[in-house]
C-alpha cells in the first residue's frame, strides 16, 4: 500500500494499528496546551501512567512496614529485582539466569570490564566504534589507564569510510582479524546513538570470539528497540540503561546480561558485595563470598527499590505487547516518517538528508543543510520534542509504544512551516 502524506491517510494507519491504544497509557508533556509530538524516546521515554502505582506501593510499604518491608511487603525488597529477570530476558533474547538489574549503565560496564577486560602483556587491545558515546570513551580511557596501558595504543577505533555515514560490517570484521592475537575485548554500542545504525551484532560477536577476545555490547539504544538474541549470538556480556526506549524514568536502574558460560564460577575476577552472595546464607554474615549461581553474582549493594520499581512497571507493558509487535509497528512508523520527510523535502527543495542507513531501528538522524538551531527552536516551540546534535543533526525516534502516524503527518507540516518561514 503506497503511503500518502495526508491527515486522512495517517488516521487510517492509526485505525489499523493494533497497539494504538497504548498511547493513552503514557503521560505526554504539553506545549501551548497541546500534547507534544515526542521524538526523544531514545533519550528519555515517556512516563507510563501505571508507574506511579508501582512507586506508590513501595512508598506505602516503607510508610507502613518500615524495615519489615525487606521481607514482609507484598513485593519484598530484598529480592525485588528478581521479578524483572524473566520479562527482561525475553526482551534481550537471554535465559532468565543470564539477566539482572542493578546500578546504572556506565557503572555496570565498568564492573563488567573488571570481569571481561583482563589485559595481558600481549593481548590487551579494545575495539570500539569511532566517536562512541562519550561516557563509553571515558570508560575505555580510564580502564586502559587503570591497567597501566596507553589509550592511544590499547584502544582501536573502527572508522567509517570517507564520505559514508555508517560502518560496514566487513570493515569491523577485518579490523578484528587484523588486531587478532592482541585483541582482548570488543565492546560496541549495538545501535549507534548518533546515526541510529544497528550493528550486525551476530557477525561481529562471532568474529570477536574467533579472534579469542571477549565480546560485549552497550545496548542503551538497542534494548526495547531492536530484536536481540544475546544468548544465541553467544555474546559474553551486555548492559543497557532502562530510561530510553524502556521508559523506566530518569537515571533508573540498568540491565545486565552475562552469558551462562561465565555463571557459577568462583575464579572469575569480579568486584563483589553482599547482594551477590547466595540468598540462603546471605544473612549469616559470613566472611566467605559464595556467589549466586546466576547473573545476580554481580550484584553488589542491596536493591535500590525506588529505582527498580518503575522498570518493573515498564516491563509489565513489554510483556503485554511483546517485542515482535513493537518491532512491526516500529518498522511501519519509521517508514512513514521517512516517507513524510522525503515528501516535505521535495516541497522545500532539498534542505535535508537522512543519514541513517537501511540497518536501522527506531531512529532517523536528519542532517539539515543550511538550517541551524532556529529551525530546531521553532520545532520545540511548536510542540515537536526532538534533539539537536552538533553540527546540524536532529534525531527523530518515533517510539512505537506511544507515537502515532498522525504525529508523523503533523510533524511534517510543522517542519515545512518552520523551513519556509526562514
Ligand atoms: C545513553 C547512553 C549511555 C548513558 O549512560 P549512563 O551511565 O546511563 O548515564 C551510555 N552509553 C550509551 C551508548 C548511551 O547511549
């Protein structure tokens, strides 16, 4: 069915959308008294209405039970995080034992590097993508220096070819082979935060492992967005934040995957704390550390329940809808957005260019030629929430859970008015 850039057609797509009603499950900010068109679910997902109940429940248990809440609330705090493992494992394609929730993303990646970046005098290099998310760059540099190595030597960035906007899998694989015996770790963002490119995680994982390295993934922009099969791909580890496509709220708890091959071992290097010890003997307060048999062995502190409760609310919604349905809608709404952009681009005589490749998830990154921040400001003032990345890129992520086809049409009209106004 060919798309049309009309309000009527957009409404027809909404009427056919099986999950259109989920839009009402979220709080939308308002601009000029009107619900916004929200394109920044890749940065901070909207608040699900049901989240408040989950948080209130913890507040009430704290109010009424105080310390007894650890064991005697309806959802006891001491193992509250265990409720998230099964639904989250489905989202990332893992076994329940391989998944846990704790801390925040960069913290977890550091902790995982304690276990999976173990440089030797000959095998010490890390492969990552060029211009990785800044927090990841700082992490790589500080980890390498912590081991007494030189970042310029130990960190190998994979470059895009001149004039191209995306990385080629063949270039990544050949770099992995080239570094070969010196390669200790491959750690890349599964979906690039800037261009929205989805990496071929399966092939890259395979290449890294055949080179004898550990392979991990930063899934900040991938989780809740694209299909993941961490277990089948045989990745060693992964971590992600939950506040982007997973709508768990600002700075809330991060998720972790550790391949079952690494579970139940006493000899793996790891920073440890009491929440990683066996539940049965934890409160005997013994000096010996006995690791949990699952990914919870990496837990350190007791559960930050107020940060985990919103994630549980969000996971309930992912359980109801399921990734396949979300991905089906995502494909359609992103294609429709792309179509609307091309139509508007024709009408305003080629002012912008979509730099996101065909291997994409929810995000289209749009390079604006000859348009600066004033256009971005115009969009924001007119109820389009998007973001701006230097030098001239707006990122548009129509999260399938709550964005509508009508939003895409209306956005096109506002964009056109903003460009013509100049
Ligand atoms: C959003 C994002 C982060 C954020 O890290 P925090 O530790 O949660 O602040 C890290 N890495 C990537 C690739 C991201 O997109």
